[in-house]
C-alpha cells in the first residue's frame, strides 16, 4: 500500500480493524521517499476507546522533519506525558518496525534490534489498542513536494505468540 501526500497538503492513513487487543506485538515493514519535511510517516497504536490522550498512544515509528531519523513516543496520562527515544536511520530504505507490549514492559524494535524499552507500568495504556498508519502533515508555510510512504506488510501477534 502507498499513502501519498500531495503538494496541497492532502494526505491519508489507515487503521486496522483487526488486532484490537491489550498486549501483543505489532510489526510493519515500511519505507518513505525523500519526503517533504512537512510530511511525517507514523506507525502507531491508537486506543480502541478513542479516549485520547488519557488512554495513551504508542508511536513506535514516527519520522519527524528528517528522513534520516525516527522517533518512539510512548504517550501516557490525561496530561499527555511522554517518554521517547530517537534513532538515526535512513527511512527511504525498507525497515521492519515492531512494538512488543507485555504486562510489564513496552519494547520497540527496528530490524529486530531493540531501541526502546519502558518497564514503568504507570506508562502502560489502560486498554486495548489497534494499529494505525498515517502520513501526517505539519504545515510550515513553505512549498510542499509530493511525499509518500509504502507499506509492504503488517503483522499482529497476540501476547502469547512465539514471535516474541
């Protein structure tokens, strides 16, 4: 699948109707073009309750203005507090992003290598979540160039899966 953002700011995303669960593992293989800095590709878990920010958000592959860096943001609490990590990576190349959410920790992986871990159970989302893939637009008034992200596959495992 390809999610495209055009030169007028029209963009898109998708949300899974499967894998709505508390705990488990979500994986996505994705790449972007050398995109406009105003377009940010985001792989995230969104609360099924839709009670944001109180029920949290897990951004386990969010690119910012640079195509050479990716961020992990674990949002928690009604005041939208966060713990995060940043990694230098070329998002124009295919990479496998994963988040493993267990009762005692949330761990992020890129290409099978751990790069984020939170063992603070107070930061855990309180309920079930689902996969969302977005190409977000953060306008800054400059001229936009067409940007895209491609998704090769999405996988969801329950918390007892041997994929862990």
